C-alpha cells in the first residue's frame, strides 16, 4: 500500500514538473509575442507622429506663406497633441520594458 502511495506521489510530482515546464514555455512565448507587438506598435506609431511633427513644423515656418494667428494656434495644438501622444507611447514602452525586466525570473534555472 505504501509503495503504491509513493508511486502515485512520484507520478504527481513528475506531472507537476512537466506542468511547470509547460507554463514556462507558455510564458516565454507570451513574452516574445508581447515584445514583437510592442516593437511593431512603436514603429507604426512613431513614423506617422514624426511625419505630423515635420509637416506642422513646415507650416509653422511658413513654407506655404505666413500664418495668421488662428492658424498658428492650430499648428501649436497639432504639435502639442503630437507631443502628448509621443509621451504616452514612451510611457507604455517604459512600462513594458520594466515588466520584461521584472519577469526575467532569476531562479528559473534552479527550478528547471
């Protein structure tokens, strides 16, 4: 009877170890996917933001003629909005990087 219980316990431990390895594999895959998505979003958002900034700057410099006060106000609002979106994007990226560092799992090798 004791031998059967010991065998069952060993089987349970082996099953849990396999589940832990599977969990690590899933976590690694999720982290990789998240990094790829954030990288893509960063590029896909920064590119148009830089274009908006460039065009607003050209307008501000008077490339198509002198701006009246209302137009200057509008260009200023465009630039301010662009900076706000860029700040938000940077905060999201910093948050993701901080989470990635926190998830580096220093004792992972000890459990594998």
